[in-house]
C-alpha cells in the first residue's frame, strides 16, 4: 500500500473535519485529526478547496463555540484570515 503524502492526507481530512465542526461534533474533530495523522494547527490552516474557509472560520460561522475553544486550545491561530 502506497503511503499518501502529508498534503494529500491533509486535504482528505479537511472535508470530514469541516463537516464535524459545522455540526458541532467536537469529539469527532480529534478523531479525524488522529486518523489523518495531522495536527489541529495544520488542519486549521488548510482551507477547504471549495469554500476557501479554514476550520476556525467554519466553527465561527456555525456558531460552535465549544469547537472554537477546542481548536484554539489545540494551538490554532485566532488571527487566521479568510
């Protein structure tokens, strides 16, 4: 089995991560990050290819305060720009 590049793993993690954030499933966020082998910081910086939104933006737009707190405590940049 060929190993995916870290960029490919990150891109494949973004859609389910953003879906979990939008739905407020903060517990799933950790699972997706562990499954993909990427850090919360890397995932938060990687924008969704369709919307251009980063993880913090998705959680903020969806008004998921617990998920926002979770991402910020994991080291995500509170000043991330869209």
